[in-house]
C-alpha cells in the first residue's frame, strides 16, 4: 500500500521490489513551506511493530530507504527482538540549515507520522540524526514511545532515554570484529584496523577495539583519511573530530591521505562505518583486508560481498554487525540502564556472529546468505 501525506513526493520509488515479505507501506510526506521531502517504508510487521531510524541527507531516496527497511526486518529477526522492519528518510541538506530550521523539519515530519506511530512504526537515530533530534521528534509526535535513542534526561516515569551516543552500535561492531578475527585465526590484540567513516559508529568502534588491544591505523571522514602505522589514539582523534567543523584531516597524529584510500589499505580488519555502497565496482577488487565488518547499513551490495568472499575475505554483514543500536532501542523501551543495555548487546551479538559463521562453514554459504536464511525463516514462520 502506498500513501501520500502532506503532498506528492517524487523520489525514486519505481525501483522498489515487492515480494512475499514486503514492503507493506510506503508513506511519503512533503512540506512546501519548509522545503523538505520525506519517506517512511514499513517493510514487515510479522514479528512486531516496524522499528528503524530515519536519516537526513540531500540524496536519500525511497529506494534506498526500502533497502534499509528490509535490512531492519532481518536485523531485528536475527537479534531475536519483537520488532518488524522499517526505515525513514528526509531529503534535505542538513549542512545548509540552522538548528532551528532542522528542528522545524524534524518536528513537522514527526507530526505528519502521528497516524503510524507507535502502533505501526517506531523511529530512531540514523545518519545526521542524533539524540537531540529524537527529543524533538518525541515531543512533537506526542508519544514517548514514538522513537528511541532519546537523551538520558528525557524520561517518562521510571523510563529514560538511551541515546546511541552511548556507543551501543559501535560496541556491537567491535564485538563482531573480535569474533570474525578469531574465526580467521587473527588475535584481536595487535590486529590492524581501518575505520572508514568517523561518526558515532566509527568513533565507538575505534574506542572499544583499542580497549581490546587492536591497533587502529587509519580513520576517515568526508574530508580524507588519517593514517599512522603505529596506531591512532581514540581520545586524541575524538578531540579533533568533535570540535565544531572538525575533521580527522586536521589531526597531527598521522599522515593525511585521500578519503578513498582507506578501502585499499592492507589491514586485518576494515570497518566501513558511514554511507551506502562505499565498496563498489570501482574499488571492490582492491580491498586487501582479511575481515570486513559492516558498521554502516548497506555499505556494499551482495555481489560485492561475494567477490570479497571468493578471494578469502570474511564479510560480517550489517544485519548482524551493527545491530547493537536496535538492541539498545529494545532496552530503552524496556527501561533498562546503560549497563544492562551493554550486557544485552554482548549477549545477543556474540552468539549471533558465531551462529552465522557456523552455518557458513557447515553449508558452504556466504555469511549474508547464512544470516538471511535464518532471518527470513523466522519472519515467514511468524506470519503463519
């Protein structure tokens, strides 16, 4: 079913594939006064209310959001959570507006989705959307349960927000890297790591992996790559990146290289942690990492994962690796403390990664295929 709320929207919906899983709804919103367009794709609700955050970028499309929503269907299934899959997107350049303008757009988006939230869809943070935006969203929508990733001070009764700024997604990515490295015979202590994308996920993956003894030799953002073969300290890198207008290329801790060189570095573990399709036809054959852990959503297409697998690179797919965020979302709705949330992330992700790798080895399958088989079976079984 396709609905229009608040006006027409033309963003690439003709490519969306409909199958036995979904999508169930494509909801498009438009506000000519504020000048933004938005979309929510509710992919499947067999296991529960559709759960997935929304992003704000100048190029987001309905097709991209549909792929992300399907990923959430399977991610929530694999994590054993009572959620279906959904995702949202606002097509606007966040860099060109003031905080007040951004707040107006986010709150208008939240109000237009009142008919869906929280019975059909629960939102959360994604690219360029963080805890402040979640507070704006919830207050405008009128339901505390309308989204997760809210600030810790934003409470209702005994339940408080668990912002993704605590690092739940990056923690899960780090755990996935540890398990994948072990499977490949690599001791995480002393293993070399490159983190492509230095937002919330990339920063926390850096922190937690360094604490486990890994050597993060490269990090990157939209301006370039910072490289130091002796390793980069997460605290110093955070200090530079998190200043207003900060970029990793301002650091004096290493050598500055072109942004895309990070994907071709000879490291034990590569973590693509920002943006879709960053590993593609142009660079996939030049990836030299022994392990790739997908910190971002859909950082490459399945055919590129297959190319890497064929040459011996183990790829841990996004639907497993970065599920820490949605596990945290469940913990928030249950009123868990941060400590209990991190424990839950570890209890779910480590066994999940091991189960996928065991299926991969036993049935000679690609890691994603092994994960999707388990996830798909659970979703379709729930329908019955």
